[in-house]
C-alpha cells in the first residue's frame, strides 16, 4: 500500500513539474536550468559554467538568459517575452560563453559591450519611466564583436487597457454562465470549480495573445540608436493619435478603378 502511495506522489510531482515547465516555456521558450534562465538545450563545459556564474555575479543588476547556439534567432524573435523596463535582459549564447571562458582578449571585448550597456541602464530606465510604454529593454550579444539592442514597446497603452477590460468582462460573463449551467444540472462543487478554471485559463490565454498583438519590437545597433528610436517611435505614436481618421487614411489606400 505504501508503495502505491509513493508512486502516486511521485507521479503527481512529475505532472506538476511538467505543467510548470510548459508554462515557463510559453513565455518565449525560457526554462530554468542549472545555469539559470535558459533558451534551448544549452550545455556548458565545467570551465564555461564556472565563468558564466562569475559573469552573472559581476553584472548582477542585469538579467542574463543563456541561449543554445541553435536558438539565437528564436530568442531575438521572442524578445517581447523577456524582462522588464527596469532591468536589462542579456541574451548570450553558449558558444560565446565558452570562448569568453578561455580567450582573455575575446572576453575583454564582449564584457566591454555588457559593461557599456550596464552604464547606460539608468538613462534607459529614466526614459522608460518618462515614455510610459516601454515594456522591456535588452541586448543580444552578437558576432564579430557587436551586440544588438532591443526595446519592447506597447503600441497603444489606452487601446491595450480597453481591450484587456473587455477580455476581463468576457471572462466574468463566462464564469457566470458556467455557474448557472452547473447549478441547473446539479453538478458537484468539484465540477463547478473545473468550469471556473477552464473559463479563467481561456481568458489568460486570450490576454497573452492580446499582449503579443499590442507590442512592437524596436531593434538597434547601439544604445544611442535605441534611445533615438524609442523617442522617434513615441513621437510618431503621438502624432498619429491626434490625426483624424480621414487624415490617417491619406496614402494608405489605392484606387484600383483607374
């Protein structure tokens, strides 16, 4: 009997861990491993792992994400899933870490990029607070001694709030309908709770999809260029918001009638 209980407990723990990992993976493919936040199946040598820990401690106010060599493009495409506007995300691949661990010249070059980004973070954080629609700021350590920088921007804060409010209202309505159906058929409390959870999960999924639709990723080759692009993006956003619908249509349509 005790063996059965142990197996059941073990299976439950396994299921919970599986669910936890699937939820984490949905957020841009990030999983938590011995290396910390990871994208893909990154593997470091003992020397590489030791250096990576030292690097994270040295720049502890930055949020490092280790990327496997085959997932570098994926990481860039899913930048909207990472970090926030107050702590810069650093996407760095396993090959860079391995070489930085053994090549002092290469290490100095890339640590210089990270250090420069770190020194610019207070200014970027201040800008994010002033602009109000910067969701995340990050850098991806690239090749040839370069890095790319990104900012995740909300397309329209007011629009997003209105859409989320509509989703939440729909969620409440779904919960009410679920309760009425359960009461009418005299379902057990357990069944009622399942219906509520189902409605809740659907609402959360819809909100995550909405979030992806309502953001835009700005890419830049330097911190200075990123700052300039953020300002330009918001200037254009404000300019569009004061145009009439007729003005916004100018140049947007083609007359095929000839």
